[in-house]
């Protein structure tokens, strides 16, 4: 069978998952009785809610006499390690670009990975049906980006297709009136422009897993392209490890893909993308080959983590009230299970404590893990994220990020001031019709906690995109710490409107009346830079003395609510986020005020 292997790359929300839906529908791959859900490739609930692709996924379609394997890649830079490895499995990429927004920082990020792997690009200008489009400017931006990233002559001569993935229409002409209600233009271009896999069907087996999956029944599953030869179920093969060792195993299961299904096959040959089960600890980049023909392929690079957090068992007074899984053994089992399919995640147990150091590619990467565990019924507490420092040639270095911000003209001043305090370096600034676009280089630690402030400063109209740039020498002291103190509950109990009415003047409340709180829980933000202990559970004294204010109604302001990411951004070093299936609470590490004072004194004496 003729095979084409392609990946779809794009910035977040430029429509690549919707495009995959249309390719599956229009190719006739679905059975007559099957219906495709919207954004069917985004299979887990979090992906559907956020509208982003978190996990790389593969599918395949049949068109004419061709099998086209399609890899849907994450658009967010936190998951860029997967994009890089996928490029070793494909021969071409569809670069999806929004017809109005044009190229964005993460377009640059994923395209850089693709061009470095010398794959053939096809540019797909999506959303041409939008009321306002800038097709010619976007095409110029794409060409400039290709030149900036050092594309070779073959890559610069890229073909372009204009589509509306939502409506399922396509055309080779930018004029919207020429759109036809099918995807044949794109299918034909894939077949004609993307080269067939350069593989050797007759040689000895070589297969290199680029992605991992996990199944409770068969364990770890390695997903990769067969570079040479063929593979059969029950065949004895050898895995050549990254450390130079060898492990023999039998192929228990072999899976192929079609439409929305992964199904078992007995045999697969060179050029096809398959999933192999049989070795419990198979790793990314290792080579599976025949015992008689042991030749290792070059190892694949896995992006190193840049952010770490401490996960721990829930130690609050309300521990165990919401969750099904609250013990250290259950949390540890779940964290290590996640490492079976996420190679960018590192988990280490902290000695003599029920805590784990979890390292990932960014705040989004780790917050999605926490949110997933929360929905599965786990209770845990997590610390503020920290960047991972590196020693390079004897110099301590920290990660820096490329940041692009678009904000209304009247808000940009406060954004620039805030980034200046976070050691940001402005590279460029452009004005366009009431909006200002700025390009910054900022240390990663300066961006921790910036998102919440940014949305407040821009009244929700600001757009921020950032991606990892490089490691640079560490500069200065801590940046990005919260400037204001917090209001801390001194009692355990239920909040009352009477008590909250008295405390409201001190700052912004995070809880309303009738909420269960405990000593040491953060219930609001203080208007000054110090922490303040308050009683929010106090009830009004009942007396039989008449009073002119007896029946005064307390009118409270709406409390500020945080989602998980905002909580992680908000907390300081001495604070934790308590995460349970039904609640997300902010708390101090030391719950009693006496313990906090002791910890503060010992910290000061240690620093002197």
C-alpha cells in the first residue's frame, strides 16, 4: 500500500484538530453508521474544555489508494518535546495558520522543530471564512518566518492551500468564492508533494518508539515508525537501550490506526506507524530490531524539564473529606504511572517525607497533571512552581522565554512596567489600531504569577504567548513575588456574613458566607504588604437589648474566585495550594500563627 506520513503543527487554537476532523470525514474513512464528535481527536475532557491539544495523537485515513498517517501535535510550547520527536516519524508537515492572526510565537516554536528535521512543509491558511482576514499579509509573514528559521530552498518553495476547517471547504486560490465543499485539494497536495517514506522494506527490522502510551492490560506501549523490515505478533525481538544494554522480548500486541480507532494487526511493514506492546519499560528513542541484525538508530532528544513543584499528601484539617485517594502510596503510584506515557515528566520521592519533586516542561504541563488527578478523585497539596537552574561551563544558568503580548493602548503602560520589574528585556514594539504589540525576552521565573496580573491589567483583553528560548546566566534576586500580603483565618468553622462584613475593608475576600474554613487557610488578599490574621467565623452576639442597628442587612462584595492555574500563580514560597475533587483552597505551610512566627525567626537567624 502507498503510505504518506504527515504531522499537523500550529499555534494553539488555529484549528488543527478541527482540520483533522474534516480530513477524517471527507476521506470517507468512517463507517456508514459512525458519527464523528466535534474535535474528536481531543479525547480527554480537559482538552475539550480548554480547546487545546495536550497529548500528541495519531490517526490514519484512506484516500484513493493511499494510507495517510496523521499526527495531531500539541500547539503549546510546554508540550514541544513531543513535537520534536514526532518529526522523526513523518516526511511532511501541514503548517496551519489562522488567516487573521498569522504567525505566532508557538508557530515559530513548532515550525523550527519541523524545519530542523528537514521535512517537507505544506502551508494551510485556515479560517478564510472569518469576517476579517489578512491573507496576503499572513502569507508574507509565513515566508519571512521560514527565512528567519533557516529553511532550505526546497522548504522555501512551499505550496499553500486555503481552507475553512469548520465548514469543510478548501481551495488553491485565496479568493473565498472559489472554496469547494470538500478537502480534495489538500488530499491531492499531500499525495503529490509529501514524499513516500524513505525506508527499506526488505532489510532487518528497525523500529524506534517516539511516543509512549500506557494500558493497564498490556503495560507500556511504544509508538513509532518502522524504518526497516517488518514486525509480526509473537516474534522475538531485541530492544537496544539508551545505556548500551540489550533486552530480548516477544511482541505481545501490535496495533495500527484508522479513523478514530486503534486496532490489532498481525503484521506491519516499513513506513507504517504502529504501536508495539510486550516490554514493560520500553523507552523513547530506543531501537527495536531483530536479534540477527542489531543496529541502533540515533537516539532521540527529549526536552529537559524547566519547572518543578513539590507535591505532597493533604495535611489540612479537612483532609479526606472529598477525595477517594488520599494516601501517599496512591499518590505515588499515580505519579509514577504518569511517567509511563509522559517522558518529559520527572518524579522523585523526597526522603523521609510524604512529598515528591515533580518536574515538567512548564506551568501548564504540571497544572494539567494536577487537574487530571483532582478529577480522578485524588487529594494533594502543591507548592509554588520553581524554575530548574542548570550549571553550564561552571556558570549557574536559568531558562529564558520569548514573550509576545498584544494589549489595548491604554493598558500597555502597566504591562511594560510589570515586565520591567520581572527583569524583562523589550525587543520590539508595534502599534496597530488601538492595540499595541510588544516582544520581550523574560526569565521563566519572572513569568510565574504574571498571568493573573496580566489579565487584571488588560481587563481581559490582553493576549500573551510565550515559548522557551534558551538558558542564560542567572541574574539578581527573586523576581515575580506577590507584592501584597494575605488575610489568614485564625479559627476553624463556617464563615458568617457578619464577620466578613467587618473584614472586607481590609482587602479583597476569596470566600463568601457559609464556607467552611480552617486555621491557617488564606481567605483574602490584604490591602498592604504584610499578612493579617482575621476571624471570619465570628457570629453576631444575640442580646435582648433593643438596638437601632439590630436588623441591618450586611451587603458583601462578590469574592474573588481562582482556577487552579491562578492559584499556582498567586501563592508565595511559604504557601500551598490544597487540591481536592470538590475544592481548591489556598493555605499557609504552617497553619498556626505560632508555628509561622517560629519558622520566620529560624529563617532569619539562618540567613544572618
